[in-house]
C-alpha cells in the first residue's frame, strides 16, 4: 500500500495506464471515484482521463492510499482509506 505520488505514477506508467475517474458512478457526496485506466479500457465511455495534478488533488482530499502489487506484473489495485 502506498500514498507516494511518484510510486503511484511509476507503477501506473509501468503498466501503460493513465489517471482517470469513473463518470457514471457517484457516492454520497457526489464525487467521482478515481480510477486507473489501462490500455484495454481506454474506449470505455464510463471512464474519463484526468491530469495527474487533478488525480492527486482528489487522492489527497479523500485521504486515499493505493493497494497494489508493486513487485509483480499484476495490474490489480484498489483505493483504500488511510484511516
């Protein structure tokens, strides 16, 4: 699990991903969930690419951490609360 912005960028870039949001999903406070968009999902109209700055603004505002396989080839991940 990490909150390090550079580590998240490096891992995402390693797998050719880009930062994004899920457009159709909403939460109680009407904020769009963050996502990492992989090459095979780039044509999914429910996903929208955003800048790293915007991604990390929301990441920090929501106090999230990224759970992922930093050593392996898996692209599986999830965002979890730091609390």
